[in-house]
C-alpha cells in the first residue's frame, strides 16, 4: 500500500449541515414569528477550519464521521471540490450532524445542534497514518475520546496540536495535557479552573497542562493570549456584520495559517482576528472566507474596536 501523502494540516472533529434562518428580530418566548427563507450550507468546527486553510493554500486532510444521507454526500462533495483529503467514516444508519442557526438583525447567531450517537467519531474509527502524516493537528474536542487518541499520536510523533474548545467534556483534562496551542471561548478558562479573572485562568492552564500558548477569543473584544512570558491583547476589527456563524472556526484557521508562516505572535493573532472579522461579513460558517490579500489589507487599513473596552473585558 502506498504511503499516505504528507499534508500541512489534519483536522479531526465536527462537521454539520447548517440550516441558516435570518430573522428581523429574535422571537420572544411563546411567540410566533415569520421568516423569509433559509439556506442549507456545510459547516462544523474542525471542518470549516480545514476548508479555510485549504483556500489559503495549505494542503489539508479532514477526519470526521457522517451518515449515509444527503448531509454526508454534501460534505463529501464539498471537500472534494475544495481539494481536501477527506477521510469520512460513514455510519449507514446514523444521521449526519445538523445545526439550526437563527441569525438576528445584528448578525448574532443562536445555534441548536442535533447529534446522533451513531455518528460520534470513536478512537476505533481513526487510522494513525491519517494523523501523523501531517505537519500539524487541529481538534475541536467535541468527540473527546477520538480527539485524545489523535492528540496522543501527534504528540508522540512531535506534531504540534492546536485545539478549539468551548465545553468541559468528560476527559477534557487528559486532552489538554496533549495540546500545544489552546485557543478557547471566553468563559472556558474560568469554568475549567474556577478562577474568575481571565488572565489568571489562562496562566493557570498553561502552568498545569504545559501548553505553549493559552488564549481566549472574545468576540468583538478580540483575543487575549498568554505565551508563558507575557500577555498579548489584540483588538477585533470593525466590519459590517451579517452573520457571526463560524467566526471562531475561521479565527483558528487564521491562527494556524499564520503559525505556518512563522510570524511573531502579535501578527498571528492579528491575522486570525482579521480573517474571523471578514467571515462575519457574509452568511454561513464559510461564507466570508476571504483571500490572504484581503485579510492583510484589513490588517493594514481596517478600523479596530476600542482597546480600553477590550482590556476591561478580561478582568
């Protein structure tokens, strides 16, 4: 059997079929609301990150599980069109993951997720070569056992591991022990450590688990990161927001792309912030993935949110 091609990035984690419903205003509890239409689009955390990195020129592989249904076929088609080496494990009786996404007039999204246990990626679904034949591994941690197995293989092979976590899943501590670059949602560090101060919580995570970098994304307030020596606070870019779906996924993609360029940490975070901001200017988890040149143009000339407000949100 020929050796599996080496790729820049392998992503292991969620895919989903997103049903986007734009609303003029978010419905009150117990009310009845009308909407004009919906869009059915491919999404999912790790899947969207891999797609963005591929569009920016990195060679990529995606590992995930789908049902033998229209959703699974849409993912297969999308990855093939993008040039992603997709290792999709198919569950004949399971239903592909689906998210119902309500987007209000300000572009903020509310997500309702549907997951079939039969389409949960398991360690036994993985092949070691899928993971170690890559220069970096990205995880979203939702399927914790499979993510941990992938991280263990990558760590043993000296492959850097990047993770996007937003929930305290059972077994998450062992996973974090094998993560190099941990970039999480704003309230994750406090929930993990019990420490209310975000900066202190990030320091405690880095000390306890040995991550090279611990960071938290803060929406329009940007990102705060701790590299073991100092903090970096980078403000978000001001853009006309259409839909915030996928902003975190594209932030992680931007960080991974910048990591491959060998840029200093402030530039890595700025590129990630700009990529995420531009993705919010169109509908869908991947609707606003822009070329590298457009991202760098926003970095060079774009307006940013007030740093005073930014700093106040981390304390």
